[in-house]
């Protein structure tokens, strides 16, 4: 992709680069600990190194990238304890979204959530893990929108972006996708019935790492590194 050909009045080179690199991190194309080579990125996107540096600084500011001193910058690595804490917060935020969605969702939003849930079921049967993950994100996006909030939805999405490479690990655990379908259905039923507390609790349970899910997640993280970090 040549950034020069994608410039609009509303988007600068740096803004487009931030978006493109963020996509690579969020979809798992760039993994935690992977170095960001300024020259490689500049060549890939057809720009000079200046907007690349600015984009990296912006990504550092939002926590997706970290500066490692002489080694340059790399996709942010998080300790296991920090990851668990962030997943706990993610569960609470999504629980709040579900609680509000049960009170505020429109008929059209409920219809879209149901359609997306059905698409997720079909993807589970015939699609790839990656396709399932992407449709899963669509369901959660609709949940945030149905809460009819701005700040809460934005903060929930911001934390989700930081956790995306790790949420993939959870999603891809054996049996997890089938459980996701069951849990989404419970959330959807509670929202349709307008049962806000139940919707909140179901959403929190869906995101919270406990029991075997927590053990499997820690094992998958630990297997990729000899230290406490990814």
C-alpha cells in the first residue's frame, strides 16, 4: 500500500500510518515483542521515515508499542499479571455495556446482533479461526453501540485493541469458540428480555478468565517465552 495515494484532506500520512500499523497489531500480523523497523515500514507504505517515527510515537502513547531504548520500538509486551488485570477490567466494561444495552437497544440493533450471532454460528461450522474471531468482534462492536454511550464505548474499544493479540489466544483455545457461541446467546437473550443485571453478569462471565480458561491462557502465554513476558 502506498500511503501517498491514500491521503485525504481529513487524514495525514501519520494518521493513516497509525491506523495501518494498529491493524497489523490488532489482527495478529505483528505480535508482541516484534520490532518495528522504520526503514521497512517506510518502504512498505511509500513514505519517508519522518511520518513513520511520528506514527510510532502515537502508538507508544496509546500503549500498543513500547520503546526499548537502543533496540528501537516493538509491539508492546505485557506481563501475565497485567494481562489478567486488564482482562478483569475488560469484563467489567463489557458488562456495563451489556447492562445498558438491555435498557437502551433499539429493535434494529437487536436484529443486527441476532444476525451477527447467526453469522458467527455459520462461521464456526465452515469458517477459519481468524474469520470466527473477526465476526466475534463485530458482535461486540454492536454490543457497544447498543449501550448508547460514548465514553464507555470508546474506552472499552480502546482496551480491547490493546488486548486483541491476547484475546485471539483465548479464542483459539480448544473448545473456546463453541463456548463463545453459548455465552453470546445468553447475553443476547438477556438483552432482548431487558434483563439488565443478567445481561451484565453474562457479559462479565464471558470475558473473565477463570478456572480452566485462565490456566490454558497462562500456559499458552508461557509457552511462547522463557520469561514472564510475551
